[in-house]
C-alpha cells in the first residue's frame, strides 16, 4: 500500500504506511538478530521511510533513516561478501545517503558516498560482464558521479567519468543490440561530454 500511495504522490500517507511496516520489521529483527532476511527487511524499511522524507525535503530526518539502512546493509554485506544481493543493497544504500548529502550541500561527504556506491557496483559488474542489470547499474553510477563532479566544477574528473559511462553504454549496446535505451543513454553521455568541454 505504501508503494501505491508513494507512486500517486501521497507522500504523507505513504510515510505513515512505511513507518507502520518499519515498526513491525524492527520487532521481527529484534526477535531474531541472526536472521539475515529479517535484518534486510529492516534495512529496506528504513530506506523506504528515508526516501519519502527525502522527497519531502526533510533532509536531516531522511539522513537518519538512510544511514540506519546503510549500517544494516553494511553488516550484511560484510557477513556475506559473496552475496551479490547484499552487496547491491549496500551500493544502493550508499547512493541514497549520497543524494541527501548532495541536497544538503555537503559535497565532499556526498562524493565519498557516491564513490563507495560506484566501487561496489564496479566489482559486481566486473564479476559478471554479461549481466545486463549489473552493467545498467554501473552506467547509472558513473552518470551519478559524473554529474556531481560537474556540479562541483571538476570538469576534468567529470569528463573522465562520463567517458567510463560511454564505454559501458557501448558494451550494453553489444549485449542488447536491439535496445534503443542504450543508444539514448550513449547520446546523453556524449552531450554531457561536449558540455563539459565547452
């Protein structure tokens, strides 16, 4: 229900639903601290609450929830380093935190979080180069980081990161030659590269 309300833009109602779910999942996780799935569910609940607060511009409240989500994701990823799902959860948790820090104008901390998300995503993509979902994630993380560097005025770093994004878009086009999305993504990256050269 929270997802439906959020999609409709009813953020306060969605937040109430997500907070109810968070209370339930907090209880379940506390009852069985060794249950990894219960801990993951708790992490995701913190993330849902945090992302609605982010959409509402309630940055500090959002950051508290998203950092709680990331802390749990970090523990799970450390416990099972070979678990790709746990690793991806941690990358996305870093990304959520980065977006809030960026919105708060905390550019150095945001950069560190974006780079942490990218580092994990690069590892996952390298481990399975034919995994389209992993490569899509990698393209998105390069784009996120390049845009931040561009906003920070680091044109050379932004250009280098956009070049990495373009290379991934080209690889995706090879993996799925009939998918126009990758051509469109490459075109967008090329436009950003030209803009950073101007």
